[in-house]
């Protein structure tokens, strides 16, 4: 992101310290810092849709359509960056485990107001 003064801000929401054969391949060993955060999202039944996806492959062994679940979720950026002034100095790239900004952002992600049911 970039603020009105032209100062850029970054937040790397992902694992670091991973070794893999290519960027598109999963690592064979756990990453040094997984940066995983569990969240609970309360949804009403109208936020979830089960869709039938027709088979596109004529040689498919089953005539049953594949099921796909579609969930409408809103992500509130204002709640993710709550109590953070986005500047280059407060960027979070998880380069240090003791980064105050990163800790604050992770705590913000755990709050139930970041992810909510999307309004139709």
C-alpha cells in the first residue's frame, strides 16, 4: 500500500524460511516460521453455497458432478491495520520474530471482526 505522502507499506502474510525446488512447489520440510493463525468465522447458512460442477473430461469414470463449496466472506482491511500507521517503517515482512508491528498485525487477525460474512 502507499499512503498520501507516497510512503509505501507492506505486510507479508505468509510463511518464511521455506526451502523448495521452485516458488510454485511446496517445501518438503516445515518452514522456519509458518505464520499460521487460526480464525473463527461465524456464518449463516445463506453465506454458503454448494455448487455442482459438471465433469468436463469425457473419460471421467464417474457421471456424478463434482461439488464445490462457495463461501462469501468479507475481509476488513481497516481492522487488520487497526492501531498501525502504515509507513515503510511499520511494514511487516516477518524478518524478525520480535517485530512489534508484525505482532500487532497477527493479533488483529485473530479478532473476530476481521473476517465476516459478506453482505449480498
